[in-house]
C-alpha cells in the first residue's frame, strides 16, 4: 500500500473479506457498496475513526522533520509531513524526505521486535522469552549498576551506529552523565574527514565555519563537486537553506560539477561542467593564476594559514620545498 495515499490497516484487511473486502481494499465507498449489494445492506465492517498525531522523524539524521501519523484502529495507516499553502518563502517547511514518509513500513516491519525479549539459553542459541517492560527496565538498571559498582563508569561504553543515534543517544548519554559518566566514542563513519579538517580551516569542529545563511552576504560562492539538496541528510536541512541562499544572495554562484545537478537546475548560467576527477587540477590551476598575477592576500595567509609558503611552514619542515606555494609553482621536491 502506498505511504502517500490513505490505506486500510492490516487489521482491517483481516476483518474484511470476500467481495466487500476487495471493494474496500481499492477504496470503495458506501455508495458503491449499496449499488452492488442494494440499499440498506449492512456493512460487514465499519471503518474505525481515523485520528492524527503529530510526531517527528527519528531516523539517524539531524533534520527532525515533522510527521503527521494517521492512526486507525491503533495502527498507523499512512504518514504525511508538514505542509502549508500559506507559508511564504521565508517560512521554512520541514517536509520529510522519502525515508521519513516510509515510517509506517518501519513500524509494521515483520522483523521489528514489539516487546522485550530475555535470553533464556546460552548466547548464540537463539532462545528467548517475552517479558514485561517493567521487568526489562529493572533488569537493565540492575545490570548497569552491577557493572558500574564492579568496574567503574569507564566500563560503560555507548556504541555508535544505532541507526537512530541522532535522536536517541542524547537523552541516554545525559542519563549516563547523571550516574557518573561513560566511555564515549570519537569521530564517526559519516563525517570523519570533515570533523578532522574543519578545526584547521575554521578553528572549531562541525558548524564552526560559514553557513549558508552567512554566505548570503558573500560576493562569490564556489561549490566543487557537491549538490547540497542531494548529499545532505533530511528534508528541511537539505533544501531550504540552500534555496534561500541561491535566491536571496547577491553573490555570484558557480557550481563546478560534471553534471547538471538538482541544486543548480534552473540556473544553468551558473553551472561550469568539468570532467570527472579533474577538480584538484582545476583548483591548482586557479591557485597558480592567482599567485602568478599577484592576486593573493598575503597578510591574510600569513596570519591565519599554515603551510602556504616558507614563512608559514613549521620549523621542522622549512627549507624542504614542502609548502603549498612550492607545490603550485613547480618548486617542490619533485619539481613538477
């Protein structure tokens, strides 16, 4: 059943059988039923009242997009997202992506465990028994306390990659901090390189650099091999801020990519196509032109950058032609 259009729950399908069930499955109305079976024929099953509950997406993503859960007979029958026909351009609408809108399939997955299970056999035997939530909470609390009392809080490790860590890990980590702390992980599989390089570029990790909002005040925006509307997670966080920048900034925007991607569609005059794998060569060529034409801000580079030329190289590496200037100008150790 589609997650976009309303549908009957699994429970309703089990209760409604035969020709009437087939009609209901394709959205048959009461009027259509009366036409087939005659006016006054009682319905085999009256559809339960549908209610709407607001929530948000909890997939491992920073978007937290709004979701409207349409519930019928205690089951989610379809999922909608935030929409408003009256919202202006400056009013962000946190519309969920397809992952968020497929939440019903997550909830109704046959592989999903709907209640606590306790292992009763040896590890690996696959023998479990169902227990209550109260028993599960008491068991988890008891085991956690035993580990802390015996080995200390450093023996409690919170693993990465739960799939929903962007939503669930923060309150759980807060709880562990309140009981003495825990052994945390560092870095990640999705932002490892960015997390390591941004402190050297912007002075802090993560969001320490320029955002799309501040880039609205720029005079030039260069994007190499990236498409913000496609490569960033979430519904709201991926599209709105980029579109707002693209439409409101007075800067010239140039998208350097080998394809006309979704982020630049409709603005083809700002697209600079390039052969795949030649980005670094283009950057080096631009740098060579800027240096050769004396267009480099040396005061800025000498104040904020390390490794640009001999003056900014660490003491241990001076005099070895290892600076960026030497590399670009063909004066490096390989003389290329």
